[in-house]
């Protein structure tokens, strides 16, 4: 059985330090404010990034190009190892497509190596949760083909439920209407959204106020989680740690266990969802 390396991109919103601890290789997406200076994910502190957004600055993002993936993958292939890449949803970003383009070239150059790319149809710590399970499966002795099948069988069971503080950021990206953004700002109507089976952001319900949106997300956990008592779940937040802890408290109060990982919504996803984004990810009967 040949050794292999699990790889991803920064759309997973898992800190680079944690990815290194997991033994996961990665490429970073990039972003830029209106000053035109391009930054790689992680080059700016979260407080500075979200602070600039709160002041009204607009951040635009860029997918990883195929050449960057080719260089990353080839470094591993040259070392005689195979690659299992788990990528950012193609319903949101072109990043996974870039990875597959690079993989097609490298499969011809390294016919004795395996290079498997999987579009996770997931984002943020939903993609991160898939990575976590794949890393644990590898530790348990699964070879690359077994792990790839394991991941593919899991994809449509990783639930993504989230809310945002201000819909203006999603409106800019065309993901919600101007009327919905107006209602959010003036009437305090908050959306509860999820990522569907095609990896797109979908508005599922509208509730009044932030507290009610957190309760609605916690209820989704208990209604649909495969193991609400002992199951693993991740929470990600856009510079609103107190809300993340409050969501964890609601789950614990309902009989669940502590959150396995509270992580920050990164600068690329945060560019589109804005400060105050709060998301919950877990293994469910369906998305």
C-alpha cells in the first residue's frame, strides 16, 4: 500500500497550524480590498480584516489557480507518495476545478502515482469536518481508495447551517435579494441558511433577531444529526466568538457534547458572508 497525503485549500477555514498538525497540505485562496493589494489567506489578522469590512470596505476574492495546485501536488508525487485532495465546493468557487485541471496534467506525467481530487460540495468548517474525518480514517489504516470512497459516501450527510449578521454582503454577491437585505437591516429579520446537495448557499427560513437564529440552528442539529448526543460538530464564526460559544451552550443544554472545534470564518468566505457569520457543521441523516 503506497503512502498518500491528504490535501485541501483554505476554503476549509481550518487554521494553517491545525492543518499542519493533521498532516494536511494546502493551497491558499486570495482576496483584495479596493486598494487593489492582493493578500493570500492568512496574511492579515482577522480583527483587521473584519474591522475593515465593518467600516464599509469591500473585499473581492480569487480562486487558487491550477499552476499553484500543480506545484503543490508535484512536490508530493516526486516524493513517491499519492495525493487525495478534498476541495472547496464548486457551487461557490472555481478552486476545485483548478485542482482537477492540475491533476489531469500530472496523471500523465506520473502514471505510477494516484492523484484523486474530490469536490466536497462543502465550505468553511463543513469542508474542514470532512477533512477531519478523512484524517482520522487515514490514521486508522485506510488506503487512498478506501478513504476516497469513505469521503464520497459522506459528502451529502455533512450538514451546513448558518446565519449572518447583515445580508448586505451576500446581496453584493447576488446570493440574496435587495429586499431581503433591507428587511434584515431594518426589521431585524435574520436568515437561517444552509449549503445544498449541489454545494450552493440556500436561504431556508427567516427568523426575527439574532438569538432566535441561534436557537433555530441548534434545533436543526437536534432534529437531523445522526448522533446528537455524542456526535462531533464544528462551529465557525466571523469575529463573533461569544455567539459561537452561545450556540455551543444551546447544544450542550439540549443534551449534546462540547464542540470539537470552534474556528474562524476565513477571509475568503468572510468576504462574501461578512462579520457576524455563525455556522454549525455536523454529520446528519441528510444535508
